[in-house]
C-alpha cells in the first residue's frame, strides 16, 4: 500500500533521474524518474508524492503536486483566550466543624427525617458539602449552592492535609516498595542506525524488533502482499545475508544502551535486572567500550551480592548474640541467593544454640516452633536436641517424622540412625538413554 510523503529534489543526474531526500535532511534518500517530476521543477522544490516502502528501499510511484508554502500569519503567533473574565465571589466562606450530637443512652440512633419532612437539625459541614451539594457557610450562616469548581480553598486544604495523615501505611508502602525499572536509552542504537546505508535501515529496524526471525517474517509478509497485487516478490537470500552481517552490530548497540542505563541507575536498579544485563554480555561481541561497561557492572553486582550476604550473616549473628535461636534459625532459612552457604564457625554456633534450646523444660509450642525452624535451616542435620518435652504425643509423632532429616532425634527416640544422603544423581542424557535402549 502506497503512503503519501513529502520529498525535496536535490539534483538531476545525467541518466535522467532526480535525487530526492526528506525535506531538511542531509543525505539523499532515493531517486525518482524525471518523467514523474513536473516540468519547471528545480533543485530545492518540495513535492508531494506517493511511495511504496519495502526492505530494499523507498520507491516513488506518483508525484501529485508541489506542496504549497504556508506563510505564518501575524495572528498565528498569538494565543487568543476566549471567555469572560472570572468573577470574584461576593461571599466569604469559612467552614467550621460543629460538635457531634451525643448519642442517646439507650444505644438507639435518633430517627432520620424523610424527604419533605421536618427540619433535619444540625449536620456536619462535610456531609452538607458532599457531592457538590449545599455548603454550610457557618453554623448559623446562609447556605450557598455552587458547583464543584467553586469549592473553597479552606475545604481543599483540610481534605488534602488530612488524607496523607490518615494513611501512614500507604506512605510506608511507597517508601519501601520495589524500585521502578529503568528504561534503556537509545544513544547507541541511534548512532548505529545513522551509520548505515539507506537500504540497510529497514533490515536493521527489523533486527532491533526481533532479530533474524523478524526479518524473515517481514520478507514473507512483503512477498505475500506483492503476490496478491500481481507484482514479483523479492529474493530473501541477499536480505538475510545483510541481516547476518548487521546482527552483531545491532546486538552490541542494544546491549550498550541497557548497560549504560543500568550503570546510571546504580543501586536503584533491581538486582535481577542487573544480573540480566551482565549475563546478556555473553551473547554479544564486545568492543573495548563494551568490556569496560561489563567490568563496571560486574563490580557493582559483586558489591551488592556481598552486601546481601553480609547482612544475612549479621542478622543471624545478632539473633544468636541476643539469645534468640528461633529468629536465627528462621533467618538462616532465608538465603540471599540459591547455593549460598553459612560460614563454618557460624554454622556450628547456630546448630549448637538450636540443640541447647530444644530441652524438656520449654513449652510444647516453643519446642515445635524450634523443630520447624531447624528443619528449614541449612544446619538441620547438625542440630542435636537435648530432649523432647514429655506427655505430648503430637511432639513425639513430629519428632519421628523429622528423624530422617535430623539424626539426633532418632537417637533420642531409640530409632536406627538414618544414613546420610547420597550424592545427587544427574538426569540421564539423550545419548546415554539411547545406548541403554
């Protein structure tokens, strides 16, 4: 389908063709047959034309007429304000909150007045002004009817100031919420596109949208449209070869834009986004600037991960120092990263503290909580409870179920000690499975 564009003639070539460009551009965009150009045209004329956009470039099919020049009128430089001057209000309004009437001693509410009945009695100012209805000027003053736009400034200040003070939980949720994701810049992508030839731009834009599959899909759609219109299609091999050549350049430019945005965000960037940018560097061919960006991001990632691990161990240590092994066990179960392990001395201290706390003298609920937290912690096989509270069949049943994960419980219950877990078996590969068959 043809699109209507404006073109500017630059010069006429010896072969009878005119070079044209977009109005105001620096470089030529394409050529047009001299038979389509109106007689008397000269370089610099801006014409209105219809053109077909394809992957191999832009083809001008028809030139309609010269674009008329529009002269700026003197009135077009001014902004005319229509309407009358706002009128000053003649009523000075001051809102006052009346005292709430005391409720009857019997606990029943006073009967409400029906529409068209007797006098309602004193009403709160907020109820009188709800929905843009009658507003009370004062407790004894007249009633003014107005629109929502004539709300007094005192009422707006009172409502907006009380809204934030009544909802401290919302402010705390906004203050402790997740940081917003940063949008990647387009600096390097624009620079890469500006360095390409005109016939490479459509292919590069498709690569930025979806890589080689997007280029294949665009070629198929263009050929399908050409077949439906009775025109010959394009050969996909040259375009795909061009796409393969431009793919590393566009991937590098796209990654640099993400890396620059991540570096600018710093600690405000979510950790998973930072990991994604660092991991994405393995899929592109980096230049010296890209390697420098990757080194900076890896340093930032290592610093943030180290800070998380240090905060994790500090939480466990502070709980143990305060004599609270239950909080220490629960904190040890919340590892900052999968595969993170406790330092050896801290793990021994945590297991000893948990075992010494699980005695026969504590309450049943506390012993059950310690057992549950110890089973979720990474030191569960090293915890050695001192004893099990007597006269509680539920605790004995729970200890029997946990004896497989905590061998010291099997010794207390007189059960055979379970063997340690064996090495983790790897899933068989396809080749090994085919050999067994």
